[in-house]
């Protein structure tokens, strides 16, 4: 009986000791410090590439030529054989004045000339006969001189008749109005059936040349030396963008800056031309013109979203190979709406954080969620 009690006591003491050991182990594991979770970020690589440098100014599109089509003779407008908004070519018929009165005037002038030419021919034959008789002393010299004067007068009359025929032909030609340029027809300014008066008309329609087309834009006068230096090297390309800056409309070339600076605004106007083959530029429209003045060769570029501003200047967060964050001060140069050129602080190829910087601190672990970061940046 005594042995049984001793055995039970020993088993109970062992169970208590085991429970104590388990409790101590569990308590120690609960008190161990937990590693903070990695901060999710997006990242991109710093790239080495050629960067075009643009100067941007607000501009206005204008037609290369604008023509107001008017009649040069009075008469009834009988036809406008072109549609409003139609593209026409030089020489195309765009309006027709009633030609009947002018055709009749031409016929009359031709008939008058024919009659005077017949009289001239008769007078020339008489002159030849008188000259033959005068040589034989059968006709007085005075009669020969008078006949010569008659021939000269009729010759002048025929010349005047020829001028009258030409005038009548010109007026008849004016009844058919042709486009002097390639361009687009505007709205009609008068309708078929109206009587056109040369002295009082405002125009029948307008034609604007939109291929090619021009744009006039302004830049600060401080940019003029860069433009001049670029023009000395080569022809400068110009891009035309929509007024909201989202759509690239056309590509062209810079023709010239204006010959004076506007002293009131401190700006200078520049003229660019565009082929406008896609018809996306319209006269009078506002555009953002971007002229490329130079190209930065082998420049280090980073997304503009990666740039941070601190009390000590501009910096970026780098993702190190061990997936920790590092603060890197940088110096920026040329910037666009989406990227910036780094002139000091990066060599190219580094992984820079583009979002999630507000939760970062030097040495913090990161988990790259997207972008073009290398695979090792997700380690850890």
C-alpha cells in the first residue's frame, strides 16, 4: 500500500513539472518580438536614354491662305457647284454668273470687228491700185496719201475692235468663277438666284487653304537663344497638341521666330507649318505647340512620381537587392509631365519607388507590387 502511494505521488509530481516546463516555453515564445510586415510599393528602374527637350507655348492655327470669292461682273448667280465644307483644287469651278449678256456682247464685238476688217481689206486694195496708177502718173499723189490715211484709220479701228473682243471675252470668262487655291469651302454667303452687284457684294463664299497649314505660338523671350541655337544646328521639329494637352494632333517644322519681341508681355511669336494631311488642325483652333530645341544624350531618367521633396532637398527611395528602402538625394534637370532627368545621384539601372513612399523609412522592408522593378526587389 505504501509503495502504491509513493508511485502515484511520483507520477503526479512529474506531470506538474512537465506542465511547468510547457508553460514557461509557451510564455517565452509569446514574448518574442514579431518582424514588421513589408511595405507594399510600386517601383520602376532608372533608365539611360536620349531625351528630347521641348519648349511649349500656346498657339493658334491659321490658314496658309484665305480667299473671299467675289464676282467681277454683275449678273444673276445661277449655280454654286461646290458643297459647303468640300475640299477643292485650284481651277475648280465654285460659282457661275449668268453668261448670256456677256456672250451676246462678245458676239457683237466679234461682228463689229469682222465688218471693220472687211472695210480695211477693201481700202488696202484701193490703196494698191492708186499706188500703181500714181507710178504711171495716172493718179495724183494726194489721192494716194488720202487712201493711205483711210487704211491707217481702219487699221486702228480693227485694233480697237480686237480690244473690245478681248474685253468681252474676259467678262464672259468672269462669269465662271474658279478657285485660285487648294482649300476647303466655307459657308455660303449668298444663295443661287440672287443678283450679284460688283460694287456692293460681300462675297459668295470663302476658301481656306488648310493643307499645309500654319500655327503661331508664343514663348518667353528668355527661350529665344535656345531656339536660335537649335535652328543653327538643324530644322527644329514642332508638335501640335490639343488644348488640353492629351492628344497629339500633327507634326511639323519651325519656320521662323518673329522679328520683334513683344515688350508688353516679354514673349516672342514663332511660326510653324504642318502638312495637316489628316485634317486635324483647323484654322482658329487653339493648340499647345512643342518645339524640340535639343536632345540630351544618355540621360538618366526616372518617373516624376518617384521624386520626393524633403527639408534637405530632393530625394528618391531606392529598393536595395535585400528588399529594403534607401534614401538617395538627387539633382534634377529637365522635366516633363511624367519623367525627370537626374543630373546627379543616380547612374541608371537603380530601382526607385514610385508609390507608397509615405509609409517608408530608411531600412524598411518593401514588397514591390508592380512596375518594372527587378525580381530581387521582392525578396525578403
